[in-house]
């Protein structure tokens, strides 16, 4: 019996030693599992971050960014008087036009129609005569062109200046702003260039090269007024 008890004691001691020897391996398995889980989590986070970056890149690639700059406010501030100064001066004329009870279409389109006739009839034919003065070899034709060219374009200048006041009155009659449009800016710029153009012939005798400048500037002014007319049509259709 003593031997049996001794054998049981040795058996329990061996089991306890085995258990104690196996215990250090448990933390190793736990650490390995924790490390694996951490790596998987980092991998998932990395994949999600890459997918988010890819989506942001696709959104940026499909995005259209428009940047623009318009010089019209600068031109307006530099060359045009304030509307608060001009408006009171035209108020009596505006009230007078309102008493005439004109059709709305006439008030709206009367100024554009008149100015289109002046531009393409007087301005167009006057520009043609200017080229005939430079290019024609017929003395009689050249003499007639020299006589009629300044008269037509001088008349165009007069009617454009008069038409500018008509356009302001038409806008005020319709309760619209008068100097906030590109049409107004190009109109005043064109009148300023026409003033310079009308003074250049004084220099022809002393400096014949000014004739070339006069021709180039005149063609540029006509191009500007065609653009001005297009802006006026756009303005008329906007209200």
C-alpha cells in the first residue's frame, strides 16, 4: 500500500510538472494570435485607405474647375462716370418718353435697330470707301471716295453718340441698369477710339505714315462695333 501511495504521488508530481512546463507556451500562442489579428487589421485599414484615395482621385479627375477673369469692372471704373451721376440728368427725358405711351417693342428694340442701320450702312460703306482711297488706281473714283468717306464716318460718329443717349434712356425707361453691361463698356470705348481716329487726318501731311495707322485703327474700330452690336443683341434678349 505504501508503494501504491508512493506511485500515485510520483504520478501526480509528473502530471503537475507537465502542466507547469506547458504553461509557458500559452502566452506564445496568444501573442501569435494577437500579432496575426493586428496584421489583418492593419491590412484592412490600408486597403480602405487606398480605396478612399482612389475614389478621391477619380472624383478629382472627373471634376471640372472653371476659373475666369473679366476686365469689364476695371474698364468700367476707369472710364465711365457713375450711374448715380448720369441717372438724374436723364430722368426728365425718361419721364417725357413715358408720356408718349410708345409700344414696348419700339422702346425695347428702337435703339438697336437704328444703330444697326448706322453701323452697317454708313459705317460699312464708309469703311469700303476708305479702302478704295488706298487701293484704287482710278483718280476720279479716289476723289469721290475722299469726299464721301469722312462725311459718312463723321455722320456715323454723330449718330453713335446720339444713339448712346437713346440707349441710356431706353434702359432707364425699362428700369434697367445702364453701365453694368459689356455692351455699355464697348460702346464708350468705341466712341473714344472714334474721337482719336477723327483727329489723325490732321497729321497726314506732316507724317504720311499716319495714313496706314488710320486705316488699321479704323478697321479695328469697325470690328469692335460689330462685337458691340452682338453684345447689344444679347442684352436686348436678356429682358
